[in-house]
């Protein structure tokens, strides 16, 4: 995992790939650009390139532009290059810091409410809809203060983070703030997951960090007021998928089951759509059926790394920038396997032809297909009753168009494109054990405490 807290300060890109973000995407996928051939090279000689996770800062509001109306300011200040990189984990800043004890700031007040976006954080609100949802997540980045006249200032130690000084011979600790501080925390969480699960790929680490994230109650007040999926997507471009939680990223709970799959798929075969993967999951069907009409939540996160198109001419269109795309779908409660397969084939064809997504079950999802199917990380929620979810234990992953399909000579599908699929079931407000039945199905030893 590589953490980088520097970014460009211009605002011309607004989500579109650049030489810098494309280089990040290539390096994350284990490739590098070759200026002499205008192609991509593997960074090693084997069939398995050295993928890596880049954790990037979203970039900061210029200190001269800090405002009391900080949400409006952040919404029009786009994430800085290379934070728009498809394969990176891009980190914005939020804050819970709102208590000022220092008497030197007695007449000042915090600008942002607890649980709100930090005044420092840039966002992806102004990104064109073709480009990825950014930031992916937010971490604590501190707050700033305002005086009764509306003036804004920083740093206030009470509203900043404490970290070690890079020159300990001079002093041990210093204050830190903004998206640099947030990015360091995200990289730490990715490292903790990797230490506990050394077989997990960088794609999986990114998936688990995002999958563990939740919006604060303050963020949810805005999300509840959104007029529809399009408005929700704009708010996700402000807050990402929320604040990650190490406990959720590392462990399942009795009432919150998480399943993780790592696999390879061949997106294309001789210029045509290739494989389609079905996961018949170890589903706690009997327990869910017994819960009947009780509300449950299904969350799915799909993470993979694309290879960027070596030619800049392809960077203005997402299907021509990315080597391939992947999508997930869940079987409907009354669908047969054949009906499910036909629906997937139709959806893949429509996206290949750049037609708007229609039908399917996207209307049941919190974001829906049009919003979530951007970039190379897709996460969404489905809320329904438990009996309905009991019949949805089949999930599919399938490919959609990319430049590999249009350039068979450069197509790397035969090597297999890696992806991570993370699935969780939660039973909020209902005390029931959905973990033990699944553990028994997959052969995990179960210890019983007396």
C-alpha cells in the first residue's frame, strides 16, 4: 500500500484522466507507460503483474478560500489531480472535532458541525457523470474556526489532529489537518487489513475499506433529504461512502455477516464478451426465512483494477479509457437462473452500446446501476424484508466494454482480470445469529463459550 498526500492545485480536469492519474492507474495494475512504443509494459516478467494499492488525498481547499459556507465551497472545488485515478482509494476529510477548550479561541466557534465534511475537503460533485465517484471514503481531517464577524482561521489545536513530528530532535509532536491527515488514516487501515489477511489482493483491501464505511448521522440528514438517486449520487460525490470502521473491515459479527471472494475473469474472447461468473453463496436462507417481514440490508462492493488506454485520444470516454469494466447483479426473488442470465446478457449489451440502464432491479438499490457503475469500484445497498432476501443467494459478475475489446492484439483477457467481491447481510434492530449457519456451511470451526 502506497500513501500519497500531494496533488496538483489546478481545477481543469474535473474527473477526466490526466497523464498523472493514468500513470497511477497503470502502476496500480502492475503496468507502466512506455513512451517509445506508446504502449503498456509489465513491471515484472511473470504472468502475475505486481498490483499495488495507492491511497491518494482528495486535495484541500486553498486556505485563502476557507469559508463559513464550507459545504458550498467544497462542492464547487473539484478533487485535485491525481485523485480522480480509477484504481486509487481517494480520501476526503470529515470532522467530529467541535469542542474548543483553549482560552485563546474563546470567542471563536467551529465552522463545521460534528460528523460533517471538513471545511478543508474538496469533492467530486462537479465531475462529469462518466467519471468515477470520488472521494471513495472520508476520515477525520479536523475543523477550522470562525469569529463573530464571519472571519475564518486555523489552526486551532483543539480542532486539529496530533501526530509525530518528522524532526523528533526538535519536538516530538505537531498538529495535522486536512486530507493529508485523512489519507494517512486510510493507509493505516489498509495496512491493518493486509496484516490480518496477507492473502488479500490490493483490490480486496480497497473493497473492504469502502465496504466498512458508513455515513455519519449528520451526513445522513442530507442523504435523507435527497430528491432521488441522482441527488444521492451527488452527495456520495461529497462524502464518499462515509467513514470506514476497522472493526467492520476486519471481522464479521453474529448479526452482520461478510463474505469475501477473490477471482479472475476473462472479459473478452476474440473481441466478444467472454466469461460470466455466478456465485451461489452460502446463504443463511433458513434464518432469513424465519425472520419473515423483518427488514434486512444487503450490501455489495465490487473492486477491480483497469488498465488505462495508452493513447490519450481514448481518455475522453470511459469505455475507451478503461481496458474493461465489470458489473454485479443479484438474482431476483422470483427469477429462474435462466431468466437471470438473459437479463444480464441484455444489460451487458445495452451498456456496450452506451444505452441508458433500464429495468432490472436497480430501482430497489440505494444508488442504482446508473450511479454505481462508474469507475472500477462499485458499491450499493439493497433494503428489503428477510424472506425476500432468502431467495436472492445468487450473485453474478459480468464484463462490459473496454478498449481491450476493440483492440484484440492488446487484449490481456487470457491472463484473467482480477476482482474482489464483498457481500454483507445486516439485520438492524433484530437480534439473530446469521453467521453461525454460514460458518457451518463453509466448514469454519465454531467455538461455543459457556
